[in-house]
C-alpha cells in the first residue's frame, strides 16, 4: 500500500462520513419534497438500468457486430454453401 492509496482511503472515508450532513443541508436549501424512499428508489433504479445497459453492450453489441461483420458475410465459398 502506498501513501497515495492511504490518502485516497482517508479522503473516501471522510467524504462518506460527511455525505449525510451535506445532503441534509442541500435538501433543506432546495426545500425538496421527495422522501428518502423515493430518492433511494430512483438511485437504485438508475444503477440497475446502468448495469443492464452495460451488460447489453458487453454481450449483445459484440454479437451484433459479429453478425454483420464482413469476415462472416464474405467467408469462403465453402462457408456460404453451408448456410
């Protein structure tokens, strides 16, 4: 572990400890009407959507690119007769 790693760990812990107080002050300033439940559901749904999108790009985008690749479409004559 380097000094940079240790400093990053301390900064991260401090940020997470200060996050609730910071969030409370921001919500008080903006007079936010949503409950913590609604905010939490929104954040969780956003994260799940992001994970689903990344999984889709990881799996289906590669499959789509392979399916339309010139190498597959213009393969040898033997490959075309098998399709």
